[in-house]
């Protein structure tokens, strides 16, 4: 079953892309993955909790860390707000922070097993992969989400999907052909 390994057992948090250094390309992938997965869940009526993330400082030293995260968020194009203790308590009454906290509204969470099950169902229905492939291989959720949305969009416009056979093989096996 798709997602029987790490993807289906994750906490389902859709990160915003501000924890890593701004020069890393992973930030762009995280932001894009967050947007695509949010869109996928909405379109497929899958539950998604869009409450954001509150990041607190337990010590004065950690306040400096919040400032670094805020700078990274700004450099990565991620909306993040600095809150005082009272504002943080309005979001989460039991929260305790030193002087300030950060709030990132774009962080969400999903039930990753439900998402994996829906994607497996769609991939089988689209005949992109067989049930056997899904059982045998763990799949990259980001790639699957992008490809499924692309294929759906093409079908809704009455056209053919631009998904390459190589992409479908990658979904099914996790590897690309040696030649391109």
C-alpha cells in the first residue's frame, strides 16, 4: 500500500520553507510542495488543518534564534509575523515564550495516510501505475501531487497530459531510465 513507509507515517506537516539557509534550493521545493499539497487536499476534499505554526523562545538566547528564523523567512519569501507574549497567548493560551514568538500562517498539516490513499486511488484510476507498483515502491508525494494535478488539468481542458513516460516510471519505481 502506498505510504506504508515514511510518507504515510509522517506527521503530515506542510512546512513553509524558512528553517534552511536561504541559498538552498530545498526552500523553493518546500514552498512549492506546501502550495501543491494544500491545493490537492482542497480539490479532493481531504482534511487539512491550516492553523499555522507558532515558534517560541524558552530562553533569552533563543530569542536571537527567532530573529535568525525571521530573517531566513524574509529572504525565502515566506510570510512570518513577530508576536509579543500576549499575541502569542491569543493564538495558543497555554504557550509560554520569552518576550516574543514567531507565527507562520502558511504551515499546515494533513493526514498523510489519507493523502497517500487518495493518490494511490487516482494513480490507479488514471492507469499511471498499477496497484502492484504502489505496493512495491515508496513514492515521492511532491512529484506525485504535481503530476496528478497536471494530468487532471490537462484532462479537464480536453487535452492529453504532458506527463512523460519517464515521469510515470519514476513514480512507479523511484528510478529514471538510464537514457533520456
